[in-house]
């Protein structure tokens, strides 16, 4: 799966490298919604998640673990090793983006065309 293209497909998404050239950070209006190691084998991505859902996803998929170097209650690390269904990966990235956007001021949300 092309994680970079998936993350950049959202309104206002930008790609940055504040930590290192290996860690791609995807932001919307300056707020992080994903951190990915795209050149790792397999690639991996940290995604924000509702706490109860995060626990359920970890229980259901061995390649989804508590967020590496993140708040383990609100973030998951997902290995893109083919074991997570593509639609679920897309849904998790979208959920992470939505969680960040919903915390933005209304004017910013409106500028993004977010309902």
C-alpha cells in the first residue's frame, strides 16, 4: 500500500521531516495525524485512535501494537506487512486524520471542507 499517497490524499495534509529524514510526519494545519517509517521493512505508521478502538484493534491484529514513542492510550503503530486488510488501513488513517481535524478551531475545519 502506498502510505504516503494515502496520507497526502486528505485536505490540507502536508509531509514534513522534523525528527529525521527517515521519519515522515504527516500533519494537517500543523497537527500530527501520522508518523511513518516508509523505507522500513515492512513500512510502519503511527496513527491516532480512540482508546477503546485502539485496544480492540491490537487484540484482533498482531501487527497493530501500542504507538511506538507515542501516548500508548491514543496511538497505535501499524506494520504494513500485508496482514491488515487494505480497507482497514485506509479507515485507520482516515480516523486518525478526523480525530486531529475535529480538535481544530471551527474556522480551520470549515477551510478544510470538513463536515
